[in-house]
């Protein structure tokens, strides 16, 4: 068995890590964290250090680590049939059962499910389906897709273009043509003085309508959005937002793609974020919580309206010519069925609603009056704390101060993983839905200590006035 040093050096020589400062890692300025085990809401590294995972990996380990029933389902399927493809109507029992339950549980009137491996590839599939759908119904110019500033939809070519965070585009020749952008629904940052949430939502809907009219409704095909913005800052929508947005989309025959990759399967306190906010999508994207990331699996869920057009065109166009080698992988399907059994049996959406209220209440009680806390927000088991030097004017900290990253590191030094969100100085929380109230108390206690430490440093630097 290799030592920690040997594993670290082997990794440094050979792994291209996502979202890592490559030169710093290559030169040893950044050390790898070798994660060895996980149980419940905690992970342990190769040195024996244990962390509370306040972000469930990347919002994904909803049922917690170490669920043996999921591991057993994976093993049973691997022993029975480790792989077969789903091309040309091949299937397995696990795939058929999973597809049937997803069609029944998903928001809207769904018909079929196409499987991939990641949220990125599922949103790539959604774009192709949108284009295909409009070609089949004789509207070849109706192809543009509207996404939102600070929305996150993946980092492949089209999904990365739909993502509204510029650092996913820089030096990558993104976004590609045909992707439009509309405003982020963040009342704290975007509202005019004295503007209510309802009035702000109405203004965002008017802006969306103006964009569609300026581009030409005959050219605009779809609007993609997360029910609750995730990577863009964990931002629940303001009051009235989704009813107003959907009215605009319906008026101009624009499909709604609900990106439920983060929100799906209980994260918001409902089975889907769409359920919580009264969204009726035409297409639904899921991943992450679908298998709690025990194995890679994603899905593009297609409504009856869209699928009927695809089916009826078969005599003219032939086979649906899209697919991946691993579409509908039997081990992924088996893992998903085992995870969804837990989600339904243990009512994880209900647990997330109750515990999420507790988490938000604890964060507000401990941090809302802190002099550098501008906003504490959240829904279900998603929460964020946004930091500003002056609560009265909401001006952000200088990026050079790296306040969010420093607070995240101070928490990590105390054995809590909470994410420094990439847009602004924001500390994000998205723990496993199974986290207990006692564990929430422990997480918030550590987070407060981390914020207080950095606050003292900022006072010493003169970055915050006492």
C-alpha cells in the first residue's frame, strides 16, 4: 500500500484537476486532500482528519455517505450484468423501472427519459432536443436559448455557454452563438431603492419579454433556469418570480427547461424545486441527487408535448440519432433506484424542509447581525451568507481581500467544508439532507467562529471600520 506522500506525488504528476491553480499544484504550493472514507455527513482523509461535509460533495450526496443499501444495489447489478447499451431499444429491468418512476414523479406532464452521466451532458442533450423539436415542427429559425446571469448549467460547450458565470468562458472561446442572457433574480443585489420583491419580479419578467421581442419571438426557442440558483450564489427566487416568467414564456411559445440538477430529489424541501415554485416545465434536467453521486448518472426528462412531435416525425426523419455509450447504464440505474427508495421511504424532501428551516434560523441567529454579513438566505437544505464591508450600502469587498475564500479556509481549518461561492464573497452550505439538528448546530458554530476570525483580521487590516 502506498504512503500518503507517494499517492500525493503520483497524483501531482498525472491528474489534471478541475478548477485548480495548475502551476501552484504542480509546484507543491497546494497539497492534495486524499479522501479515504465517508459516513453520514462526514468524510475522512488519508491522514485520519475528519471533516463535516457542509456541501455534500458538490450539492450531490443527498442521502449521506456510506449507505450500504446503495452499495449492495450496485454490487448486485454488477454481478448480474455490469453493462449493456440502450441503443436500438435494448434495456434492463432497472432502467425501465427508473424511467417509469421519473416520468411519474417529475413536474409537468412528462413522457420519456434520456440518460447521460452528468448535468453538463444532460443540458447539452436538452439543447439538441430543443433544436430538433423546432426543426421537426417547421420552425428552423426558432433556436436561441435564453439563460440567466449567474445561472449554472454545466461546463461543456453548449451547457458551459448557457452558464452565466464569465470565468467558465474565459480563454475557452465561450459562449457559442445563439445563447442569450437575462438578469439574475436576486432582490438583495438587483432591486431598485424601495422596490418590493413582487415589483422586482415583474421588472425581471418585463426585461425577459423585451429581450424576446428584440431578438424576434420566431427565433427564441427556450429558457433554461434553476428553480433556485446554485453556484451563482444559492439564491431563492423573489416572490412572484416564476409565475411572471412562465406567463412570458407561454405568450411567445418558448420552452421552459427546468435545471433541477441541484434542486431535484428533495434539496429545496420539495421533491423538485419546480414543485415548490409552481413551475410547469417542458424539459427537466436531473443528475447529482439522482444517485446521490454514488455513481455518475444524469437524465433529460422530456414532456409529452415535445416527445409527441418527435415521435410523429419518425416516418420523415428516421431514428432519433443521439446517444452515448453509457446512456442508461445498468449500474447507474440500479444505484438511482436504491437512492430514490431512500428518498421516498425516509421522506427526505420533508426532512429537508424541516431541517432547512432550522439551518436558516440558526444561521440568521448567529450571523445576521455580524457587521460584515449583508444577507443570510436559503431554502430547504441550501443556504448562503453574503459578506460586505458596509451593510448599509452593500458595496462588495475588494476581490483582492478574498474574504469568502478566507472564511471558507478558516472553516476548513476547523474541520468544516463550506464552499466559497465563485461569484462574490459568499459562503455556501448544502449538506446531506440527512444531517441532524445537532450536526447543524455544530456546523453553524464552526462557521460563526470562522467568520469572527476573518472579521478580526479585516479590522486589523483596516478593511472594515469598527
